[in-house]
C-alpha cells in the first residue's frame, strides 16, 4: 500500500458561525444533507445556527456536536465518488460518527439522531458532575499520568506529541495544571468546555447512550476505520457499538491512531468538515504527512 488517502473528521471545538453555508449555497448534495438533517431535529434551526450563529448557542454541546457532524457529511457528499476515494477513515471523538457514515457503518440520519442524543446526555452528565478540561503542552504522557494519579485528574486526549488534554473535577484539573508546570510543562491551558468529557464522570451518559445504540442498526464497515478507544481497526457492528459507548469516558488515542494509519500506507489525509484542528495535530505527529482541508466549494474544485 503506497500513499493511500485517509478521510479524517473533526470533533467538538471546530465549530464556527458560517460553517457549511458556502457548501449549502453551491452544492446540491451538500444542501440535501442539511435539509434532511433539519427535518429530523425538531426544535433546532440547524441551518440558521450553522450559517449565522450565535456562536454561544452553536457552542453548546447538544448543538455543536450535531452541527459539526452535518457540516462534515455535507462536505463528504460534495466530494462524491471518484479517484479521491479513501482507503481508511477516522475521526476525533465526535468525528468518529462522521467516519462511520463515510465507512458505510452508520446511515446518515441514524448518526444525526445518535449524535444529538449523545450531546444531550453529555450536557446532562456535566451538570450532574461539574468539571472541566485543560490542554497540557510539552509534557510526556508518562509524566502526565503520574501527575493525574496524584491529583485525580484523568487523561482525556492523547492528541499529538507534547499536546495532551486532561479532564476531571475543577479542583483536580487546576491542581494537575499547577503540578504539570512544576514538572516541566511549557503551558497548561484551561479549555472553554462545559464539563469533564472523556473521563469517568461521563459513565452515566455512556450507559444511557448504550440504549440508543441498541436501537440503531450498525453495519460492518466497507472502508477500514480506526477507533478512538483502541487506536486499531473496528470490524464488527458489536465492536463498533461497544467502542462508541466506551469512547464517552475513555482516552481518545488520536496520536496512536494516526501513526497506525500512516504506517499502513496512508500518506495523504483529507480533513473533511469545519476548521483545521486536525491538520495542526497531524503536523506535530508526522510533518511528512500531506493534509488537505475540505470545507468549502473552492476546496472541492481543487480536487477535480
């Protein structure tokens, strides 16, 4: 396998007011995706929220997750079939749902329903278990694990070399930030999030979410897909469902996932959806990887 293409999809935090509007206005396939999604989201004016904001409302977990999913799949549909077909898919946290749609494991409207419910359950769990997250720059995972053990914070995301996100109760995260700096961290940045995501405090949301997954048809992927939880390929519907439950309270192993994919022949990545967060992470993981962003009609034209 030489230089296959991998489709990667962004997670929560990549949202911005105006996302998807250019695709909606210029691509009938993308327009159809937004129109379909809005029909099954009662009480949510999805298009207005994506295209106009306000950003405060768009950033709410229950809204941002489904908005990013729909914008990502709109961009995916705008690409269409052809020579740019992927050999592999992956997504960062929420982005794994977009990847599952791309891989043929989840129907788009099922993914919309699941992700909307996922966001609602995460919001509720965050209210029941107040907490926060922080990005730690310039410290190894080994040292940070010791810091977390001492402060009762948890590692939420292994994003790239020297860029790790921690999660937990506010006091635990603040103590971990301070201790990390004494251990040599270059920066410890408190994130603007509404709860302790990807931590044990999300287990109540995960068990409720399992009920939603039990009602959902998941198929074996037609394209290789790598799980956040295992940093390995998912192959069966049962495995995919279990990983999606565990993903809510487990560490996102993004750096390992990208290394796995690139070692097996994917040297070109298309970041499909809003923002350029993943491009920045991939540069840190391996500067030799080529990353193209696909989020506007102009980006689509460059592929043709």
